[in-house]
């Protein structure tokens, strides 16, 4: 059995040795080209920095607000891509915008019209701030207690009580909560009251948080409250179904929207809150601002792209005030739109994003130009690899021709005795028998052996 396995083992060993030599020769031949390609890729990777940071800060808004809820959704969506979203609670959109300006946040929910910076300084303050698209409407919700509008009914008159708020001027003398400082609502209410001819002191204002204000309204401690938030807000959802609390329908909404370009009119359809209970019992006209997802130009482009794509998933459906695919959009943006936001909203994502994970898709998108340039560069360079490989394999054989020529030269000049020269030829023959070359180059090896044998015959045939 040992005698039968020995030739097979020898052949396997020789085949393995031949394969390893071929791989070594190929690597040595292609090595310079590969090193150049790897060097260029590493340099381009360092320069382009395609992979984003693993942590990003998102400025949301007050606890319990729609912003806070959306922040949680973004955090869950980006966690699936390996990005950790740190949620930064703020007093409201104005505070979120300031956090973005100060570098405390990378991305922020900011409502249109909430920038209270002086108009002449606004452009400088917003330098470097970009929009990833408008996300949703934020209506101005004016909830009130109808019983507070006219007070007790007069004893000696048949005049009916006023139980329906149809104009902001009817708020005169009432206690109205206008949300917290930093939310942008106090400044908005001031401007709306001025448009209705009311001075700032025409109403009694307070700045309670939305949850506390809702409880105070239900307890009769305040007469009305103003919120500017998405309908997903738990406070709004609760007040819309609360008995004894009404939502103001503003007939002057169109006129106010003309005066304030960042506002527009929307309609809360009848039955939208609860179809079974027919809430509300009629269409209600509201004013609304548009909330955008803002970022800074220093935020990594891959993160901007990921947030914009996530916005497509979270805000692309139909809502209380919009149809399918109305949001996100770039039509109502007050700031320059980021290229990543514009591409995600108005363009078509590359096909490979449907098949590759985020990190691979992002790497390909950021590096495709470099990879394409490398391919163009390496195609002509790769043509030198086969000649180099052939040269290395042949050099393994041709290097021994120098010794063979020395033996022939000494033989022709009559130097050295025949036995010494024969011993050198035998040594050359032994070395040639141990040379391993691919079958494609076996011809050179056999030519060397034939030349050694021919020289041996000449040596044996010369006269002594």
C-alpha cells in the first residue's frame, strides 16, 4: 500500500508546489498594480470620508409633543442602519433652530415662521443651515371654553350669549395660554393679535407647557390656549375629544394667510377625529405652518441622505391635512435645500439601494467615481501583468543558460577536463529537473534540458 500511495503523494505535492509558484508569480507580477490601486483607494477613502459618524443629535421639542414622537420614530428607523440618534429636547422650534446654529444639534425639526431673529440679521444667522424638505403641516390650534366668551348672561336682556369664537378679537380680556418661550407661539400670537387690532396687553397671557395648559383649560383656570403642533400631538388628540372644549374655526384664515406668507389655510374635515361620533361635526378652517427638517452643512452627507430617506418613509402617507406623497416636499422650504434632500424627494434612488445595506450602498455612492476612475486607470496598466508573469516564469528557466554557456565556452576553449565539465552538466540537469513551471511554459524547460543533453553529447564526442 505504501508503494502505491507514494507516486500519488508525490504528484499531489508537485501539483501543489506548482500551483503555489504560479500564485506567487502572479502576485509578484500584479503586485505593483495592486499596490497602486490600494494606495489610491485608501487615499480617496481618507479624503472623501464616505462613512458617517455612528451618532447624530436630533433636536426635537417639548416632551409629549408631536416632535418628540417623531424623534422616537426617526431614532428607531436609523437604529436599523446602525446609527444612534440622540434626542435633544428643546422648548420648541425656535430653540431647536438655535441649537442647530450653535452646533449643539446636527438635525432639527423647525416650524416655518418660528425664526424670531431680526430680518436684517436672519441671513447671516442662518448661514450654513440647509433644509432636507418640508415634512408636515402644523395647524394653529385655538382651543377655548365656550362658556368663557361672554361670561354670565345679562338678567334684563334677551341678548344671547356668544358661545362660538369666530374672530381673534373676541379673545379680548380672556386668559390665554400661548405656549412656552422658545416655541415660537408667543411671537406668532402677538403678530396675529396686532393684525386684528389688539395690543399685546389686550389679553392675559401665560406660558405653561402644553400638558399643563390643557389641564388648566379643562379645570376652568384659563379660558383658551394656543398650540402650533401636528395633529399627532397627544395634547391635541385629547382636547379634540374633550367635552366642554371647542376648537376655533377662523373665518378670517384666508386673510391672515395673505398677511403672513409662512402660513396657509388648511381644513380639518368633518368626522376626521372620530367618524363614529362625527367629530368634528363640520369642516373647520385652520391656519397652518409647515415644519421642515433642517440640518447644517457640516453634517455628514450620508447622514443627511439617511434622514431625507427616512422622512420619505415616515411622512409620505396621507394625513389629516394632506394627501399621499404631498410630503415631504421642497416647494415650501424657506432655506436652501440640501442636495441629498432634493435627490431623496424629487429624484429616484440608485437601484443598488434596494439590495445593499446602508453602509455598502453609501460607500458605493460616495466612491463610485473613484472606483470608475481606478478601473479606467488600471485597464491599460493591467496589460503589463501578463508580460511580467511570463518573464518571471521564463526567468526561472533562462537563468541557467548562463551557466550552460560558461560550460560550453570552457569546452570550446579546451579548458577543464571532461569529467569536471560532465559533472557540471549533470548538476545543471539535476537543477533543471527540479524546476517547476506551468504547462503553458513547459516548452522552455524542455528546451533547456535538450540543450544540456546536446552539450553533453558534444563534450563526450570531442577528442581527448
